[in-house]
C-alpha cells in the first residue's frame, strides 16, 4: 500500500459546502486517495447493517452495474450494504467513495475489502476533524454528505426508523433523485415502503435480465432529465 498524505480538498463540491461551511461548522473535508473522483457523478448507496440476503444480492448487482457504467459508488463504511456496495464496485473494476462518520485518523482498511483495494480507484473522505470519534450525530452528518455528493441515491433496505430512512428522507428534501428497492410487502424493508409512499422511485428487477433496472439511475448520472420530469416542464 502506498504511503499517502492526508490532504484537505481546497474546494469541496458546492452541495457539500452548503451543509458544512455555515454556522461555524467544519470548513475542511479531509481526504485520502484519488481526489479526481469528486469530479465524477456518483450513485449513493444506503441500507441496513443487518441486510437480508435479498438485499445483499441487489446491492451487489446495482453496484456492479454502476461501476461497469463508469460511475463511482458512494457510501459509508459500515457493515452490510455499505461494504457490499464498495466491495462489489471494486471487484468489478470500478471506483468508490467512502464517507466516514468520524475523523480520518481512525480510518483503517477492513479485511473484507482489502483484496480489491486500489488507491487509484478509491477516495476516503471525512468532513470532521481528524481526531474526532464516531457519534450518532456524526453518522447522521455523514449521511447528508453522501446525499450531497450523489447525483442519485439508492436505498437498498430501510427499517421503520434509523439512519437509512433518514438518509432517504434527506434525499427527497434535497431533491436528489431517490430510487428505492421495491420488495413488495416483505417485512425487512418497512422503511422502503415509507420512502416509496413519500415520493421515492420504485427500483425493481427487469423481467428480461433478472437484474435491477437501473436505466433511470443511469439517466440521472449522465445529467439527463428523467422523462417524468420532462412531462412537468
């Protein structure tokens, strides 16, 4: 592994600055890895730490499709959906952005992702001072950064309360296109139904390919207007 110097991004994306550069909050984003990934539109992933086998499968599928289309995956660094998405993207030859809920001094490469680790395809960022430790408040702040960095958000599995549901609601509030995996009535995704009812876009499998239908997600990543938005113009 190369020796890397921790740096601060001189000009974080404006969507992130709007969150962190006011009211006396942190004015720096600490980074390790390839800063050029901040210039590429990415897809945010969020979901449960205790994700179901169905959720693991769809997270892997979505991350691989995003990676193979040339866009980075953006997520946290928790067990479950976060690590599944990062690992799948890197294994497929893609890139990934890891957003920490703590200071970057606490960052370590986890063993489940070490096999695919490549600093040229990875950016680790933290909006918190390097020595700060994890708190619930910072985890919620991390989720807002993921939303701010993402051209589209994908919710894999959300409970009836908690950080994933909050991230989905934050996406809707920020008018970031939100795509929610539609499991029907399965109990392990109660929060998904809530987000769909509040305006999230249904994400289902294609009957033809048996893979997640990401056409609308890729439309957002290309910076194009969704057909449903055109009808409102």
